[in-house]
C-alpha cells in the first residue's frame, strides 16, 4: 500500500547534492552548487508538480522570509515564466503555517505562526479534513522535514538531485531515522544531469 494511512497527504520538497546535502559547506545560505540547475526545465516542472494538489504550505521562519520576500514580486510579474508565476501565486494565496520561536505574529497574509512540536502540529493539520482540504506541502524546510521523517509522518517526497558533490553542508538523511520503504512514483532527467524524483511512502 502506498500513500498515507488516512487524512491529508503530507508532502515535502527539497533539493540535494549527490552527497545528500541540502546546502553547501558555507552554511545555510550556500546554494552555489545548486544555482545552475534550479531554473532548468526539469526543476521548473518539479516546482509545478509540488503545489498543484496542496492547499497548505508549511515553512520555517527563515524560508518564509526568503520565499515570500522573493516570490511575492514574481506573482505580479507578467513577464515571468508561467510555471514560476503559478507557484508564486499559489504561495502568496494559500494557507501558510510558519514555525518560529521568535515571531509573535505572521507579517504575511493568510499565514499563522506556530512554535509547538513539529510532528504534533503537522499531525493536527493532517487530521483536519474539513472541506476536503488538499495536501500539506513542507516547502523546502529541512528543519521541519527532518523531524517528520523521524516521526514517519511524510507520505511523499519530491526530491531534486543535482550532479554536484559539495563536500560539506547539512544532510537530510541522518543516522537514527526509522527504516522505511518508498516507491518511485515519477522521475525526470534534465539536460545537465539533474534528476527530479517523486517518492511515495509504502505502508
């Protein structure tokens, strides 16, 4: 059986190097190795894939500040790539749950700040099926994806794998995670060797 065991689908997207890093050795803002690939046709198609069935975005504070600062202008830019604009408009308009211990209130529309346990908050969102709510997308926030992997609460992983070895940086799959099985649901290869993959949790 693939997918989830009831409630909303909890999904997550992230880009990784060949050595499993989600940023480079320079720290959380070091994406130099990923930059040549993130605007490729395959990456843009993957970006469209992640949000089309999602009605809630879950982000960490740092990503929320960066994403909403950037993508809000793209949403209004008629000259932007249609896929970029579609994602941007979704991000601006959808319900957003932002994990933060420093923000008292969300400075963005249709957003709320939470500071509780990541698994508990996301499990509550998953169980809330009022009005047939769609998927929950953990939007490129490794600090949230990691505890959800540890709690086995993720139903789908959207991964972009870039043909670079960074040699340092944060790892997504750390020792100590529970053993789980995943089914490759979709894959696409870009001209520069980047891979877009969709994995569904097999339960």
